[in-house]
C-alpha cells in the first residue's frame, strides 16, 4: 500500500512527540545498553552447538514475562519435548530444580505456583508428529490464540535447521540463499502485522580453527553473521543479530589478562535495527548452573535479572566492552 505523507500526518506528529521508542529491556544493564526487544521485529541468535543459544532466549523470554507480562510460544526441538521445556522454565522461575530426584528440589507448593505461572505465560509447539515450516507454525499460533482467547507477544522458533524449508527452497529453484531471504521477508511481515517479536537461532555454516599461542589449544572463535547459513543474505534481512560464544577453558581474556571464567558467555550485538533499538557492541553474562539463570557483574558484584534496578548509582557502561572486530562494509554492502 502506497501512503501519501498527508495520510499519516497524525502518526508522524505522534512520533515527533514521543521520539523513537526502544524495545523492552532484557533484564541486564550491560545488555540493555546494546540491545532491546522490540515488538514487530525479530532477532537472530548465532552460536556453535552447545554454546547456549536456547538458554539465552529462554532467559530473555522469562524476563519478559516477569517484568512486562509478555507471553511466548516456544518451538525448540533441540531443547527437548514439551514436558522437558516446561520443566526448564519452571526451574528458571523458581531458581531451583523441580525434579524430585534432585536433593535441592522445590516443595510441592513451590512447584504448583511455578507450574501455574509457566502455564499462563508459555505454550509449547511440539514437533513430535511433524516438522514445522514457518507458515505451519504461524497458522497454528493463530488457531491457538483464537481457541484460547489469548495473545502471545513473543515467538521462539529455533534452531533454523530444525524448521522445514523444503517447499520454500523448491519455490526458489533450490537456491538456499534466496529461500532464506524469502522466508525472512515473510517473517518480517508476520512480526509487523501481528506486533510480535520472534527469536531465531542459527549455527555457523563454516568456521576456521584458531590456535591459542599461549596454551597451544585449537578452538573456534566468536562466529560472525556472514558465517551463518545464507551469509550476507541472512544478515541483510535480520533486524537484530546476536553472536554468542563460550570461551574454551583456560583461554586468556586479553582485556583482563586473566583466564575467562568457566561460566562466562560473551554476547556480541552485530546488527541492530530499527534505529534506536540498540547498537553494536560486546558484553558478558555469567551462568549459574544451580539457579539455571544468567547474571551480570557490576563493580565485582553479581546481579540476576533486573536486580540492577535496585542500585541507586550505576555506571551505565558497566560490563560493556567496545567491539573492535567488526568488518566495516563498503557502500555496496550497506543494508
């Protein structure tokens, strides 16, 4: 639809009054300075297998429910079936295991409260009977929302290779890059029309080994967006792009001169759109295995989700490191 400027004058004046609006905070001050979760857009999270892509997205969704009353639909076959994913979310809510086989398990009363909370804020798309395409998933979301008279604000559909792309690849003459562009265009329209935020995850399609000169260990570095399936085509279509990386045990952090912590996760924002949502940069989160939650470090102290809001005096750059490794695109590469 072509819109004349005069037709949207009231919307322009409203934008002039309010300014560009960020998305919702993530729960961590160090990450909020770089990234926010804006409805009507989508985020791609990239990392190698076992690096914690699903874990990070779960954390963000739980934080959105706790702080902003946001509901989410989850499709994450690699995280387990619907029952196992539900137990994962219950663990995150309680900050303790819900399995009775665990000696630190919650009480029956705690479990009942957490179960009701997770049931209210989450629904699981289980692919036991079939693999989902984007179209099938969005159709089922529409039907589920109508049947249950509810509205879900966020969608988690990952990893990319678990989605069914056969038909759309056929429609694009077998070209994977064109199929990805087509699918992400459809996703962009879906997010905008339904005012939802969608999280996708990608594995890097190819990486080169790097050798640490001090230890002699070989490892894969932080992946870059152009290493994902579809490469440049995928990067062009993304709104926000997050790379994650768990440094190998014993590797030295050049910024501190000390080894990386065993539970450390580096989070890199490689793309941030639309304007005002965030900016490129690198920060760190840390994972508490017992609580099953991430935390950030501010002035040496640990803060779980939104605990930083209780601090009266906060260095706004706490936990943020400048990103100096981005390839600056030439004019032909700008998007």
